[in-house]
């Protein structure tokens, strides 16, 4: 049995679209977490707030990547 060790070609043609989907998914997760906070205690609420802050940072990074991808097209 032989293995093909040739890497797949690097296709980045849809990166911007994938990143846009990831931003939308992350925003949806943030909104769901906000709704969950209404039923959470102090410690859990603090964890949700911290996670949403990290999500905001991720969204900012993804949006910067989208700008880079679009400018390279």
C-alpha cells in the first residue's frame, strides 16, 4: 500500500466567505450566551462575560483577516 504524500493545493479563494460565516456564528454564540446570563449565578455570569470578551477580540481579528483577503483578490 503506497501513500500519496503530496500536499493538497492551497485554495484560498473562499477564505473571506468562510471568515464571514465564522463572524456570524460567533455573534450568534455571543447572543445565546447573553440570554443564558439571565439564568446564571455570579460565577457563571462572570465566565460568560469573559468568554464573550474573547469572542469580541476574535471577531475583530477575523474582520481584519477578511479585509486582508479581500485586498489580495
